[in-house]
C-alpha cells in the first residue's frame, strides 16, 4: 500500500480516533491487512493518552466528536509531536474548521463516506510528503554539521590525526571512547563518526549519563514494562530501543552507576537487554560511542568503573587536545562563530581588534571551544569589546614562553606591565605609612575572593546558581558580592 511497507521495513504506526466504533473497527481491520500497526480510540481525551504510548506516524482523526473535538485534539497532538502526519475525517463540510486545521498542521482532509482505495491513495501521499520533509530536514542538518566538522578540524596537526582516525573507524561497528576536557568537541566527533558510517540514515541517540539521576538512568536506557514499578501503567521504550540499527552516544560515561555498568556490558557482549519488569531479553543492533572528561583508568583502580566494561568501550580511543594546546585554530573559531551568531542575531559587530585578539590568544580557555563560542556569542549580542577584554583579564594568561600564533599582518600590543601600587601623600613624593597587616590581609582576601568568583563564573559560563553551589555560598550572597564588585568597578572608573 504505502511505499514504506516493503518486507523488512518497519511497520507504520497509525492511530485512529473516531467515536463511530464500527467505522474505527473497519479501518483498523483494513489497515492491519496492509501491514500497518493500528491502535484505535473513540475520543480526543483517550487519543492523547494513547498517542504518548504508541507514538504514531499517522493519525486518522474525526472532526466531530463529543468532549474534545478533532480540532482541539489536533492541536494537542501537534504540540506533543509536531512532525506527525494527520488526516482529518468528517461527514460534514466545515470550511472554517478545515481552514483552522490546516493552520494547526493537518496534512489532509477526507469527507465521509469514502472508498477504501481513496483512503489508500491519500495515506500514501501524506506519508510520502512526510518522508520528503524529513529527508530535507536531515539534509539541512547534515550540511550544518559538516560546516561545524570542517571548523573543528582546522589547522592543527593533532586534529588532523584525529580526523584520520575518525575516517578509518567510522564505517565499522567498533566501539569508540572519545576523551577530552569539557568543551573540546567530543559530541561533534561522535556525530562525525555517525555521519560517515553506513548507519547515518538510522537513528542517532544521545544520552548524558551525568544529567540523569542514576535511579532513573536504567529505565531511560532500557525502558520498562507495565507494572514494573508504581506508576508504570504503560510500556516505555528505552534509548536502546530507539537506537536499534543505529548509533547511541553515551556522554560522560564515567558517571554511570556501577550497578548499571553490568547491564551495559551485557548489551555490548551479547546484543541483548531486558526492560525493567520484563521477562525476556530483547535483541538489538546498536553501535555504541562513549565520551568522558575523566581518566577512566583511575576510576577502574578505585573500583568505581568495571575493568571489563572499560576494555569493551575502549576498542578505539580518540583523544581531543584542549584548545590551549592548539591555539593556532583560535582565529578560525573566532571567524566561524562571529559569522554564525551575527547571522543568528541579525547583527554586524566589528571584528576583534588586534589587542583583543592578543588577549584571546593568551587566555588559557579552561572551558575550551564551548567557552570561546559563548564569549563570541556575548560579544555579538552586547557589542562591547572592552567587556570581553575585562573577562579575559581576570584570568592568568598562558606562560609567555609559549609563543602565540598570530597572523603576520597583525601588530599585537604588548600586555600591560603589572601595576605598582604606591601610597603617596598628595602633593608630595613621600610615601604614606605602610598599611597595617590587618588592612593588607583584608585587601588580599577581597582580591582573592574576587578572582575566585570570576574564575568560577567563567567556568560555569556565567550560570550564577551553579557558581554559587561550587563556591558553597547562597545564591543571594553571590548576587550581593557581584553587586559590590560592580560598584567597586564603577568607583574606580570615576576615580580614573
């Protein structure tokens, strides 16, 4: 019937929503005979619950129903899954309802009664349109990512080695462990492996093991069956279900709880897993990529990570050097992010000055490429280069013995010499009395506190709540300190 119903292809899931029980049953039987996976409900309210459970590709939706009518149901299902195809069915001609439905995203409208072959043609057309739209979206995303990939592998010999490794391993089934500090581009590498593999037309599923509490991670990865625990009323498919025949990317794998590591090892060894509450193993074909910013060998020594799982994940090892070790690429990143965010925000800020570029090249970049991207984003939004320089000036630059690569045509201003503070009597060259040790201690403490706050804010990309937790002070206390620091800056500027 439909082009995707060939033998071996996944069955298209259809949800029929119609209060006419006889018609719903007839359509269910007809479509099931044509290799569709069909679910039926008789009201809009039931449709919302069933929609989340069966995750349909297509909805056949009656317009006139008691309670929640078809238009309201259409609006709700499009909120849940905007890309789902919807065909409206109605025995009456409602031009206003048809117009509103088209604005809400309905794909077609069929008047009752209709012939089965007419429904067959209309369903095939809508599904073809849906697939075409999906392919266009995937193509655009692929082009966008390829631009990002090219940007990631710019002018660094070390990254050229990484690129060669990716090309060699991409079209295999080997597990890959991607290492590197936070913000170095580990997910970009994972997507590049996926994009160059034979599985690129299959799902790519990302799971951040640190972002999900370990009590929930098992059900998130492997799903659960009805009755597995209190509140488990329906079957839930896990990430490994969703990634079947494709690729799963386990980010921050070092944060996975030891009790769950054994189950992951079982999947890697046997290609099978069991859902929570399940009574049988489910076979899957999933390529596993993982990433970590921590030394897993140390976690193995400490008994926090299974040694057998480590060797299973570490078949191929890719290490991404931090940005401070490939600073020759910084100008490329700057140009790329300036173009990207200038286009995104509709602004045209001037290029960074020679002096700003020198400070950017000297900075240590603890947050790596992600921190650099956020800095450029802020510059595009605010358009204040001086603010960017102040942010960088609060951190210690890379050792001067390491030469900074700079374009030949740029003349970089030398870094300012450290300020020498003297206590002088107005109108005199005689210094004042040396301040007391208590006063010196207070000033040193205030300066150390200021530097600590600015450093943590930079590391958290100005997430003040996260910074307060790291600094072990209340959020309100941090805001008060930031306000005091700003007042001190303004006072210094007025004095200057």
